[in-house]
C-alpha cells in the first residue's frame, strides 16, 4: 500500500476552489485520481479537448495531481485532513 496527498480543483465561472485530501492505494494513483475527479460532483463528463478536465452544469473539475508521502506523515496528516 502507498500513501498520497491528492488535489482536486473546481472551476465555477471566475472562481476556483481547491481541495487537498489523503488517499491510499495499492494500484495506480493516477487512475485513482482520475476516478475521483470524474465522480467529484456526481457523474461528470470528460472534456475531450482538455486533459484531466471533467464538467457538468457549469462546474468544471480538474485532477491537479498527487504526491506520495511516508506512512508516518500520512498517519499524522490524517488527524487534520480528509481521507478518501
């Protein structure tokens, strides 16, 4: 199992909202982030013109990436951050 901090950004008109969260996976973290972005606000449609952008009803969601963290750091961060 590997441990990560992920980031999703929502675009609503001229406003942007970013959310950082923790996740763990034994699989591909890139696939995990793509699935998370595609279901962030329900079932979103992929924008074929833009890599990693999903949208629905005026809201766009972007997978902003992830970074691996050691287990010890993950345990401490899980006290302060949301774990998906």
